[in-house]
């Protein structure tokens, strides 16, 4: 049995309008090599200039990860030759990164672990290489894009823990509004380092799995690599320190190159950028950008609104969705509904009907802020259903009409004649009509009751209630209908 040690290096593209050291547009999907200039192409004699918004976003992430921001931070040149970096070095941070000595707490269904954050450092991204047949194409639009690298200590032990870390981090940066977290577009990607050894013997030979673009691949790649290294040690073989790639088609890691050490990069201070010393105004702006983070918000929704853990997780997955939910819950409370009762009802509508409608209309959950069904209108529908002013069926129909017509629900329900019918006399007339039309069913229900066949009786009663609701277009109060039908079944 071996002990495993996992550390992650997660790269996130910061949502700055321009690149980190020049004024070129920073955008995904533009025509290749259109967002470039002499600075990001590394022409001789050019001077980089720090994008202060990139520094502010980077420090905001660092603070959200409980990191310390140093009194001084600076940039170094990281030397290496590769076609996607035209100037043959990358401007990065090594000696004093912008965020240091932080931590996060992983909170999952069977995971609760504190993971130390070694550092967060700001750097420029490299370009993109596209390999087709025997030809390699280069797109330098990404060269120079603001990139924040988050490096953990080797505190994780399983692929599942690393997967959870990626998922929590993705939610965090999206909540902060500093990264869109689209792993399929490369705006959040991870390198995973893993080693195994006998318990108590410390770290083993480190293997890096490069450029993982989904949290699932992080889990699969690490678990495969732990098993592969274990098999090698079982055979008294040596694990090679190297960089490997995850082959998603074969579900295995494959060798890429021998792993470099820090000294291979020959770091030295970037002579064209001054030391950055954050002043009080800058630090205050960083603190002002912090928001309630997903894990904390989940706990609060459970405590304050009585939501289940699963409901809270689903709602807090997107900040915009959680904001929408809380606005609707507040509106329901203002309309007189008990806080927990209203929140529970709203959560059910949000996680079923509204998510379905958003998906049907091709809207992302993050864009729910522009959804036609305003939170106040959802609250009105929920309150009307809770008070018996409209049936659940007609409430859902009204919701569809509100969305389609962008109209206030109460007026629409009155106009459509969907208010719930609660007058026992009016309902009784419809029940009598159904009694005449379905006399044979009533006879069967009485027989089932006499035989003690409760399942059969319930089935027949439900059918008769449905017939009454059908005759009233779903407006009759089902409780009153059920009571009157039950009375007729009991009376020969």
C-alpha cells in the first residue's frame, strides 16, 4: 500500500479587456494572429507595461484563497525556447509572487480537507499551436494574455480530491467575475503533479500530467497515474521524473518529455518592469472586489432557508442563479410567505421548471439575470399557489405565459380565468355532474372500499378527482374535490 501526494498547478485566463503587458485585445475566438503587436510578438526594443487590472484581479483571487499579498512583488524572465513564445522567454513571477501561503478547505460529500496554496503568480500566456498532419500552425492571439497560475502544496491524495479542488476553484473565480472558467476553451486548465511512496517515507519521484482541460480528466489521469506508478514499484522498477499527457481516447497517460527543474529556466529579474508595491488604495480595491464565496453561501442557504445540501449546491453553482433565488425568496417573504416554506417552494421551481425552460431556450444559467420571469414575478406565482389562489397546474401555465408575453402574473391569471375555485357549492355542482356521468366508477370505488382494497380505491378516487379538475380547467381546489368525492363513495 502506497501513500500518494498530489499537487496542482491551475492556470486561469483573467477577464481583462487587454493583454497583461500590452494594449492588444484579449478575446477568445477571433481570427488567428489579429490581436498581436510588437510587444506580445517579442520584437527587439519594445517595452512591456503592466496591466493594473490584471494585477488587481490576481490579488483578488489570492485573497479569496486566503493568501498573503507581499509588500513588494516583481516579475522575472523565465527562459525557454518554444515556437509559441516568440521572444524565447516568458514574463512570469518566481521570487515574490503576488499571493503566498494560502489555503482552501475542500468540502464534498465524503471529502473534508484543508489544502495549502503555495502561491499565486501572474504571467503572460503563450500562443497556441495547431498540429495538422506534418504541419504546425501558430496563432499568437493568446500570447501575452493575462494568466494567473495557482500552485498548491502536494496535500491531496486522490483524483477525486483534485477534481473537487478544480470544481471549487472554478466556482470561486466565476463568482469573483475574474474568469469565465470555460475549460473547453482553455481559459481554465490544470497541470497535475503526483508521486507515491511507502507510508511515512515522504515524496516519491514526481510525474506531471500536462494540460488537463476538464475536472473529470484530472480525476481519471491522476488515478491512472497512481496505479501505474504503484505497479512499477511493485516490480522493483524506478519511476521516471517526467511530463506526461492524458490520452482521453485510450484513458491513459503517455510520455511527453523529461521534467524540467526550476534552474533549467534560468530566472532573472525582468529589467523593463519596476517592482510593484501595492498601496492602501490598491489593497482596498482588492478587498472591495471580494464576494461571498460559494462554499460559504451554500452553508448559509442551508441554515437560513432550510435547503438541503443538494439544493444549496445546485443553486450556488452559478452566482447569478443564487442571486436570482435569493431575490425571489425575499420577494415571497415580503408577500407574507414563511421564509423557509417560500424558499423551499422557490428552490423546487428554480431547479426543475426554470432550469428546464432556460435549457429549452438555449440560455445559460449565468444569464438568468436577463430572464423574462423576474424574481418578483416568480415569487408571486409561488405565493398564489401556496395560498390556493391558483392551482399548481395553472400556476405553471401562467409561468409560461408570463415568460412568453413579459407580463405581470396576477393580471394575466385574472384575465385567463385561472383563479382557483374554492366555493364548495360551485364545486359540488361539478362533482354531481361527474357522479352522474361516472356512476359505474363510483360503484367500483364503493366495492373496493368494502373489500378493504385501499390501493384500488385510491386509484379510482384519483381518477374521479381528475375528471372534476378536467371539467373545471384545473381550477377546482383538489382538497375540496377529494373530500366531496370521498363522501359520495362512503354514502351508498
